[in-house]
C-alpha cells in the first residue's frame, strides 16, 4: 500500500506529532537518526542518498520552513517546552526538572567545564561576573548562583524559575541591546552549553561577537556545538545533508547549519579569541573554551 505523505503546515503541527506519538522526541525510535529521516521522508522533503549511513539529502524548502531566521524563535521554544516540560535537550529521558538539570550539568562536567569555572572562582579576589546564553531549566544557575554575579537569558522561563529576577526572557535571538550595552567589557565568563547548535549561522556568530565585546580581556567564552571536521565529515553521525553537502543538526524537524572546523576557527580568531580548550565528544559534538585576547 502506498504511504500517504504527511504535511506539517507549521512547527506546531510538527511538535504536536511528536507529542502525540511519544513522550519525548528521543523516544521516537531506538535509532534516533533513522526515525528523524523517516519523518522527513514521510513529508517528501528529501531522499536517502546513503543507506549504510542512513544519510538523507534534503531540499532547500526542508531547511527554510522552520529555519531560525524564518520563524518566531520565542514561539518555537515556548511551544516545545510547554509540550515537553521535562525535556532535556542533552538527549536524556527525564522524569523531573531536577533530573533534566542533572543531565545537562553532566554535559558541563564531561569536558572539565565545572572544574575550570571552580578554578577561576577560587583564583579571583572578587565574585566573577557570569553571563549565560540559554539557561533552560537552570542547571548552571543553581550550581553557581551564590558564587558568582549571574545574569542569564532565554526565550522561555519555566514557572519554578519565575522568582529569579536575574533570569531574563528575550523576545528574539541575540542579547538585548540594553543588556549588551551595560555589559560591555564587564564579564569574566560567558557560558552557553547545548544551545548554539540550535541557532542559525547568523545568530550563532552574532552571539559569539556580542560575547567577545561583553567579556573583559582575558575573559572566557565556554560553549559547545556540533562541528564538521576532516576526520568526521564522512562518518555516519551526519544524517542530514543539503544539496550543497552542508551538514545539518536536526531538532523537532528544525534543521540548522553546522559549522566546519575551518569556519569556526576563522571566526574565533577574527573576534579576538584564542582557543584554550577544544574537545570532541561522540565524534561530532564540540566543547570549547575561548579566551579573549
């Protein structure tokens, strides 16, 4: 029997589809990548070009329809988090918000971020000024709220965080102009883990540029994102590619471009950063600490 094509008119219909069929995005299948690609196939948005690697080539429309530069990002993330309130973007299955935070904080421990921050705190005669892009459920905030001068931004604030005034909500991508202006050359650390891969090129690089201006000389940007390297570009970790051979990150059918190592290196250097730590996890997930010159 011929399979009928699905049609999602907007991202809400797509998120509703996940919500109807599974409790979390990551329970769609034992093979996450295959399940995502199958859903794209059901929408007629691409074709399998490598069966062995489960690699799919998608057309421009597949990329553009839910692209961060084409939609209201605040609406997207608000809807996703309301539908999946215990969802952790680190990929773990969570039963509570506390468990979400434990899983996400675990990502920061893996490359030594927590040890690095603790060392910086112990060596500083004053409280560090700490800015976070994408505080989520508050994992790093709860770890350091009494140890640093913390400010964070995100599109959506869950109810349990409402009382914290230094957790701010934003209306669109980027650090709001008033916060950015007041924060110029003020911060010791800008932190953004498990966030940047969900941004477009434009927004991701804008955050890095703003962070560079907000950091003091010698300050650090601590972050993570997917990265295409010469070593991993032909491996089976990349399930979705564009017609231009660009690799894409996949989240609720929103496709976002992945930086190449060369692109990231050039950008970091132009923004006045030196790479102090670079570590790869699971072949393609890049942890980094950049130091402002």
